[in-house]
């Protein structure tokens, strides 16, 4: 019976599904970046001195969760795309996708990494949490790799500026945190 229905009006949504996928991927990446960047900044001496460390820590945690929501939307929207024709298993099991299997798998691994970091945030403390939290670095670089190599907008100037600026800021903030912790001059909150 359904094959007799005239559903040509749905072709308008086809473009929107792809646009929604692109948009949610970019937004997920930006929230992930902001979560990591605000986390790196949250324990700096400057923020501790002016009393903003707890605000940045809160923003850090919430941004990570929002990033995860957008990643889930990003993946699920792809089920409705008629061009690449992905199945649910292709979106959640690495190396199953017939379309750019390696790049999609890298995105899937980043997704699972985000889940592990967020779960550790809620259920672990102390050193266990600190070790699991180190996953944020590979997760970020996997997400960056995924976006650069499979993102439709990766070749545009504005997206390249986003990738370069966010990647550079993570690198600079990370180097700062390492230097300060090695020198022992940061008053970081111990976990």
C-alpha cells in the first residue's frame, strides 16, 4: 500500500537531513572543544585567583554532556540520508560502514571515548577519574580527524579556520598546563 503513496514532497527533507547532519557534527565538535578547553582553563592560577574556577569546571562538565547529545543526533540523522545509506550497525560498530569505513570508525571511537570520559566523571573519583580523564586528548584528536577527513565543509575556509584555531588553542592550553604542573607553580585542585 505504501508504494502507491506519492511521497515526492519528502525530497525537501532529504537536503535538510544532510544539512542537519553537518550542523550537528560541527556543533558537537565545538562543544567537545569547549569542554576540553574550559577544563584546561578551569584549574589555572588566574581563574582560581579571580574565583571563576568552579564556573569553568561546571561549564566544562555540561559542555561535555551537550557534546555527547549532539554526537548522538549527528549519527542518528545519518540513518535518514539516502545518499550514503547507513544502517544503525554502521553508526555504532566500527569498520561496518561501506561508506568511508575508516573515517566513520574514527568518529565512532571518539563517540565511545566521550561516553567513557563522561561516565568516569559521574562514577569515578581520585586517580581513577584522572586516568580516564586523560582519554579526552585522544578523543579530541579522533573527533578532529573525523571532521577533517569526512566533513563536507572541511575544505571551506571558515571550517579550516575553526579546526586550526580550536586545535591550536587546545595545544597551547595543554602545553601551558604541562609547563605549570612541571614547575609546580599552579595551584591546581587535586583530584
